[in-house]
C-alpha cells in the first residue's frame, strides 16, 4: 500500500471537499505557467514522476514555488522512492506519495540524508556560499 | 589543492553513509536492480564485463600525494594493485567487490576524496587544463572556478536526474587545453576591455555517437552570473531534453533540434528570472575558495637555463617539459604511455613512487591530464636532470608527449561491458610499430585516439587520427578517421571501410607515409595536412593496395 508522507510524518487523508478547492495535477511535460492563475484556489498540486529517473518534476516544483508563488501543498506522486525525498523536499515538495513497496520508516530517515546543501533551493533560498560569507 | 572545510567534509561523509545504506538495502533485496543501478552509477559504480568498476573522482584532475598514496593503498587492499587514469581525469579500479565499495568510499573520504557523480545522468566531474595555475598564457586560475562549479553541481537537487550525463569543461588560459568545444557546456575564461573576468559560454558540443562542436551562447558572461546562467541552461535541458531515446538525450541534440539561436533565446528567457538572484556569485566566495587552495611556495629563482645533458635527456625536455609562468620552474609530464603498458594504467607501487617524486620535486601535488598522463606542475628547472633519471627508472619518462605513441585509449573490450571491440591491444600494436623515437620525433605532433565503441571515451573524433572499434556480426573491426582536433575543435572524417585489428598498424603507417610526402615543412603537422588536402590522398594510399591484396576482408562496410 502506498504511503503518504506530509510534514515529514506518515499521514492519512480523505479526499478534499469541494470548498477546499481542486486538485491540480501536472505531468512532466506540462508547463506550470498553464495553471498559474488557478494555484490560489487549489487544494493541492500534484506533480507526477512517471519513472524513477525522470527529473523534470524537480524543475516544475521550483517554478511553482519560486516563480508562481504557490504556497499550498505540493505533492510528489508516481515513482517516488526513498532516495528521491531529500532532493524533492529541497525543490519545494512538502508531501510525498511513496510508490508501492517502499518501507515508510526507512523513508522518513531520508530527509536527513544530508546535513547541508551547497545550492540555493526552495528549502534553503540562500546558497551556502552566502551563508559562509557571513 | 582545495582543502575542505568542515562542511565540505561533512557532505562527503553524509554521502558515504547514504551509499552504505543503499548498498545494504540492495543486498537485502529492498532495492531493485534497476533502482540500485541509477543510485550506484551516480557513485561511480558500474557492473562491468568481469567485475564491478569503481570510478573515483579526481576533481579537475588535481591530486595531493597524500591522496595518491591512499589510492595506492586502496588498490592494494580492495583491488589488484593498479588503477587506470581515464580521459576525464578520474581513476578507475577494475576489480573491487560491490560489498566493499562503501568501505572504499569511507577511506576516500578520509583524504577528502569521493566518487560522487562520476557516472549517471547528472553533472559529472568538471574537467580543465592540466596546466591551470602555471600556464604562461593564464587568464584565470581555472581550478578556482572548477571548485565553485563542483560545489554548485554536487547533489544539486534540481539537476540530479537529468535526461543524460552532463559534462562541463573550464579553460582558464588563452589556448584551449580543456577542449571546451566538445563538452555539454564549455566555459572559456576571457577578459573584457575593462579587464573584468568573464566566460565565453559554449553549449551542445560533445563526442559519442553524434559528435558535435558546441555553439557559443554568450561571448562574455560576467563571472558573477556564472551559476545563475548555468542554472538556466540546466533547467531548460532538464525540462526539454529528450527522455524517449537514450541516444538522443544529450543537450547537443536539444540544441540541434531547437537551433542554436532559438536555444539561446530560451536560456536567456529563463535566465531573466534567475539573474541577480541569491545564486549570483559574490567576491567573498571567490576569495574564500582561492584562499583554500594550497599554493606552492616558489623560490625567487629568476630565469634558469635547463641544464644540458645527454641527447635522451634533451628529447625528454623537448617533449615532456613545459614552460611555467614562474621563472626558474617548469611543468613536467610523466608519461603513462610506455609501450607495452595499457595507456593510463599505473601500478600501486608506481603510485607510491610518483607520490615520492611529487613530494621531492613538485610541492606534494600532481595533476591528471585528459591525455591520461600525470603532470608535476612546479619543478625547479635545475632539478630536471635528477627528476628525469628517477622517472626513467620508473618507466615514466617516455619522451612521447604530443607524439603518435602518446595514445589516448579507453579500457575497451578488455574491461568495459559497453565496448564493441578491444582498444588496448590496438594501442600496443601501434606503439610497437612506431617504437623508433627518432622517427616519432620526425613525424612530429600527432594525437592518436582510440575508442572501443561509439561512446567515444577515447575521444577518437578529436584525434588527428581516430580509431573506433565497431562490431560486425560479433567480430571486431576498426574504423579510421583523420583530421580531428581537440582545440580548436574539429571532428575527424572517416577514411572508408573498417579494418581487421591486425591491419591497423599498416594503415597508420600508410597514413603517416602520405603525410610525410605531402607536408610542406616540418612545421606542418599531420592534422594540418589532413585538413589542407582532405582525406582523398590518404584514402588512395590506404585502400589502393588493400584493394588488390585482400579484396574481401578490408572492404567491409563500416557500421557506426
């Protein structure tokens, strides 16, 4: 059974009610600009990762957060494995629907895979070199 | 050397822990073969023809003697006491055991080394000129910029699952010794009329099965914008690079399909959003990185003539000793191209001995060149005779740098699972045929590059003579091209149908004969002649006789 992780915890949920807004789903080929004007009313945005090695969703997430100012739940779905979680979170995802067969407890540990990152990201907008300079 | 600070060390330690856990999960059956492949490759671990192969990163080719001794130790403890320096300035171990790789990585981390992103569909080791920091025509010290790009590319969360591998080269001098035109991104440092540093940015070059010369995206990108501009290029590539066909997934195909002008517009449009953002570089960071590099404590020697000695010494000086920006010093190439030894291979004992030489003669550091040799970059001119004697005793003083026998060669079918044909025996047969040094010097500068398959790890497209192993119904054949050049980048042209392995040395000899007949002076190199007169005269000489002698064997159509 696929596990949902939200806020770094294993979560359960029921489908959003209509007043919570719609669920938008983006495929790797979709342009986030196409949903920009609906983001404010969305219950959540899902970005699909159809294959383990398909990294387009990482760029899509950063664009949603950084260019289009999306603040709501951003959920990675599809072939989402434990070893993606650290990068996904850095790029702005805060919810993760793990693919079948992933061990949920082991997956939670993945958020601590690295204690520091060099780059600017959604999670840490100030790159390490600027923090080192302080 | 760039010396890690506490954070750099911690990130590498985190990686060791992460990979140990990934290996554990794989061995416990919790990770599928396919998923583990994607993870282990980005740690340089291949499953090869006979055993795993571990590619250890040597960032921009720079090594300390402490690190080299560690590599020697590791090769003794976990492998068969030798290693292979690759054309991307890395070191490959051909016989490690999968279960022991996490331990090897932990040992590497103890000397600030790793195997991060040495393979896989991510940003690979940044390569540069092996004379960085000592070249007389230096614009900037490219090591500093390579390290800044290394940090930006290391575990970059957005660009860790690209359509395909991604190679960046930085050249910091006027002459291009980093082959910037044949990389996914090539950065050539330049100064503008105000003497400010920037980079000429080329995108979409590459070798492999579809060799291409990169297109200039910007003539001058001010240094502050380097990382945001790279972000823009990588983002466009990550989103739109082809993922439906492995053979069309490199950025060069995207640039070709879009057209360079359209591609440039897309990058610029993306960059407009990123420019001047937090990833814009600041002078403090450049200074910080510069300050973390160890610097040789040069003596104030003034110009010193290289001591005269025997003709053998003079030949070595002519080929293997290179000018240095500091008076009284020289850079020295230790040749790993001795006849009978696979190009780029070094034994553990040689590694230790080389570390000794570097300690005594070159401030404890050395470089790996993309031509698969080792460079001692800071040798006092007066020490050259002593160094030469020691290097010669170790079999590392073959005076063939820039000559025909300084062959660039991939591991080929002897090791590599991808290869169509063996490459090392071809290199050896050619080296044996051309073992007369006087003749080699008479032929003059000639790059001969051999790849065992169209992935082109041996850079055959940019060899003055390039040899490509092809498979025909399970048999090994060799296609020959001429006229390629590393810098300025030019791609070779295939002279005709491929050859059996045994015929390759004859073919090379005929190419050389043709060259010697047609050159207008000793100054005109093989590649100059090939580019001036075209392939026809070479073709006639090579195939004219073969046509009558071996009507069938030599006239098989080429595959690639």
